[in-house]
């Protein structure tokens, strides 16, 4: 515990600052890049249909996807229906701010607060995304032209729905944010090692 306390009270090493700077640079494009892609393949759509989720909106073949959803009684997908789009870019920029501040002041505590804030945001958004999928897949209108059993697509992986194969994977923005998240334990390991070296001298 004493060693952990020393880490969080101490100054960041030059290596850690450079890694955090890399995090900050990686996060800049993630504000506008797509974070998730959902692709639908079926015999009648050999090229596939794609729904692309950005930090602040939904794009891709959304009109065609909504037309298909209408036939099975699924709620119309509209970016305005998701209040999350109003604050997701803010949280990404907030982590960018924490990373920049950590580099400037060189304090482990600032970097740790920013990292914990980011990880909490990531976990909440994944649960929220799964909630979206559950809501849209299970609240089907009984008056729909095509009757089918409620379903919940996987937020990560492949789901078979009628004659459609639906795949859902992170896009470039989410990959950049994941890289930023993985650098947190790397930086902690570096600082842990540095404290150990300092204790031996």
C-alpha cells in the first residue's frame, strides 16, 4: 500500500508523459470517427447494409435499415432519440483534457483520475449500447407486416436474425479509445517499476 501511495503522490516519468501524450493525440480524431459498425447481410443484400454509429449521430444505410425494421415492427432509428449523443463527444474531450493536463503538470494523480473517469465512461456506454439493442429488438409492434419473435442482437459479434446475418464490431474511433485505455495499465507498470528502482537506491 505504501508503494501505491508513493506512485499516486509522485511525478510522472518522461516515458509515461510521452505515452499520455500519445493518448491525447490518438483521442483527437476519435471525436469525429465512427465508434461502431453494425452490418447486415442477406441474400437480397449481397453487398450488405451498414449502420455506422458516431460519437454524436448515426449514419450509413440508415434509411434502408429503417425500412427493413418497419416491416418487422421495430422502432424507427433516429439520432435525435438518443440523448447520449449530446454528451459522448464531451466525455471524449474531457479525457483529452485530463491527458493534456497530466502531461503539463506531470502528476500521477491527475493521470489516474482521468483514466478512471474514462474507464467508467467506457463501461457505462457499453451497457447503454446493449440496452439500445435490447430495447429495439424486443419492443416489436404486433401490427407489423412480418411477425417474428423478439430478439437481442449482440453488441459484439454475429447474430442470426431470420435470413439476415448481423455483425457488430468496434470502428476506428472505438479502437483508438481502446488503445488509450490499454495504455493506462502500461503507465502504471512503468511508474511501479520506477518506484521500485528508487527504493533500491
